[in-house]
């Protein structure tokens, strides 16, 4: 019988890493704030007020909405800024994964800038060389993206091969390959005949994949974050990061990579091909960095501007900091206004809260039964915010039954408590909604379609404006809309309440 005692959560290694990362970020922010305040105190052109505005912009710049009439900073939900943040985060996610993969296997991939540059160059050459007149743009995009990934993998495999065969330190090899990549890219663009143009006073190479009609699909994100540069690249980056995690943590190949990183010689004696795994780990790291460059420049929102080989892309070096700080993947429970004033945002947060409650109950041995009713209440609030999601309750309940059996729950009490709690919530809601109103089954059934399919999600703003014929104005309300209401039988007193009295009450407070 095993007497192994589980370590408390706060004493586990991942928790230590997470705490160290958070503390590092807080110290960095605090240090920066102090420096800004000192500069503002001794510089009359900035002043303490200007320094304080600068600190707030550093911390909450993504939520900045400009300044009011008095010149004070204003903050709130800014979909454009958030969308641009997600767009800029796309290459950082993958370069961070690139460095993290090498870390996991005992290697230090400082060659991410060169691999990023190799992926960028390959994807641009393919995206601009294949004629869009004979090949569909989506196929060109796929070929270019795959070419960028393979180019990055090849450039990452070179220092891995030198490490495996000649035992050359990968840091030195990566630094050399970085500058070789910069020089090689300059030479390739010098001899190329790709579509490019010079913008303004720029004298370098300016390339953009949209010159050939190639761009990453928006995947509907442009509607969530209007006016921003965000596209489907962020989704692809997240999927690739998840796949790398599964490969490292859930496969035999990933175990062998980590074993070589922990102790190369011990892995070799255990029958693991250490040289092959070193090359593979650096190739995977290079593939991630190459994918970062490909996604960034295939977006259609950016131009590749290259003037000299004496600089390297900063995204590769930034990936090192990302990998060091990203010790654990977390779900951030952000306030509702961060996602926008819509029902789906509320539904997301309530669903997340329900998941956390039920997940904690199941994974902790099904002992804290009070978490189930709490999770049921949160789930019901999610169903209330977005009724269509109630269709997933059956899946949730069956999952609770299966997981309860797996973890030895007596009589699947959690699933039945969940069902009963949701039923109680439903009854309470009906009593509340129908209180003071004449109850009618037929009326409820007639409104069922409307409840389950809210028409507000069928229209975009552009479609609504087109439906009104472009006559959305005060004149339209006075000349057309109100006369139609009067013709339909609305009493004049009610119309006066709509147009005059309610407005007067609003402005009177």
C-alpha cells in the first residue's frame, strides 16, 4: 500500500513558477511606475499628473478610449485596441512556445529571431510568387504558411544538428545562424523580382501579401473587434500551442524529448535516441518561430520592410521573456465590461464560473457537495443570458454522471443534485417572471421561439441601416415612424410619453 502524501497546491513546483512569474511582472511594473514618477517630478514639462497618466496608459492602455472634453483620460471597453492587442500577441505566443519547447528539452533556443526571419522570408516568397490568377488565394496562403513553418524548422534544426553531432553549444550556434539568416534574407531580396513598392521616403524593400490577393481569413473576429487588425492567426496560434502541449505532456515522443533534456546520457542508456531528439526539439522550436513570422506577415495587415542586415526581428527575443513568464496557462476571470455589453459576454463568465465549481468538485474526490448547487446557479444564470446554451445541459448532466462513476461518487449524487438545483432555479425564475402577470400557457408557448432564438443576433448594424434605407435620423422618427405608430392605434398620450415625458424624466435625473 502506498503511503505517498500529496503535496499542498502552494508547495508544488508549477505553483512556485507561477508565483515567481507574477512577482516578476509586479516588480517590473512597480519599478517602471517609480521611474515614471521620478521623471515626472523633476521634469516640469511632464509633471506628476502627466506621469500618473503615463502609468495608467502603461497598465490599462488597451482599455483607453481617449480623453474627454476636459482632457482627462477615459477608459472602457475598446474593441479596436483589444483586437490589435490580439493581433500583436499572435507572433509572441508562437515565439514564446518556440523558446519554451527548447527549455523543456534542456536547450536554450536564442535562435528564434533567425527562425522567425526564415519563416517570414519563405512565406513572403511563396505568397508573392505563386500567381493568384491560376491558383486560389486560400491555397496560396496555405502553401505559404506551410513553407514558413518548414523554413523555420530547417533553420532551427541546424544548431540542433551541430549540438547533437559536434557538441557545439546551441547558444553560440543560434547566434551565428541568426546573423546568417539576416544576411541571407538581404541577398535573397536583392536578387528577387517579387511584387513590392516603395512607400513615401522608404528606400528599402516593402512587401505585402495583399499585393497578390493573399491574406489570413478574419474568421468573424472583425465583427467582434471592429476596426482592428485581428484575424484568424490568433486562433491558429492558440491551436498550435495546445498541440505542442499535448505532444510534450501526453505522448511518448514528448516524454523522450524531456528525458533527453533532463539528462542526455541517462536517456541514452535507457534506449532513447538522444541525438535524434535534440535535432527534433530544435526543429519543432524553429517551426513555431517560423509559423510566428508567417502568420504575422500573411495577415494582410502588415508590410515587410527590410533595409539592412544589421538588425534582427524583436519578436524572437521577446519570445524568450514570454516563455520565462508563462509558467502556467490560466483562465482570467475578467469583468463583464471587458468583453463588451452583450449577453454572450455574460454567458461566458457564468459558464466559466459554473465550470470551475463543478470541476473542483469532481477533481477533489466529490467531497465538497456544496459546490454543485453553486455551479448550478451559475449555469442557470448563463442559460438566462443566452437561452440557446441550455441545450448543452444534457451533455453537462451526462458528463457529471460519467465522471462521478469514474471518481467513485456514491450514487452519482452530484449529477442528481445538479439536476435538482437547476430545476429549483427554473421554478424560482418562472415565479419571479410571472408574478403580477396573468399566467397563460398558450402565451408562453407562442413566445418559446422568440425566447430560444433572439432576433437581435440575426442582424448586423449595416443590415439594420440598409433595412431603413439609410433614413436613420430624427426626421425619419418624426415624419415616418411616429405616424406609423399612431396609425397602428397607439394613443397620442402614449406617444407623448415616448417622445417628451420620458426624455424629460431622464434629463431631470
